[in-house]
C-alpha cells in the first residue's frame, strides 16, 4: 500500500517489470528495441482488479499486435527497397 501511494503521489500512471529488461539487453547488445503496452490490470486504493481476460483488453491486444505487424512489415518493405536500389 505504501508503494502504491508513493507511485500515485509521483504521478505514475502504469508500471511494467519486463520492459526495462528488454531495453537493458538491447542497449547491451547494441540493437534497437521497442515495447508495445496494453494495460490490463487496475490497481487502486481499494485493491487490485485483474482484467487480462476482459473482452476490451483482448481487443486492445489484437489491435496492438496488428499495429506491430504493420510497422514490422513496412520496415521490412523499406529495407527491401533499399537493397533493390543497390542491386546489380
């Protein structure tokens, strides 16, 4: 409860444990990284409400996946165009 109140006072809107590890490894390896977040659980003064299986969260996950696939696809298409410019 004390940690929650400290975060709330600091204006924290969300917490995540995994993303820091992804970015730490990417920095160490010298590679780019990205993180897409979908907030599912709600933590408040009254307690923790896990909502991972709620339909709205599932739909948000689908949207995030589609967006990520689109960005990756466009990125690969641009790389292919760059390669074709220099092919003999």
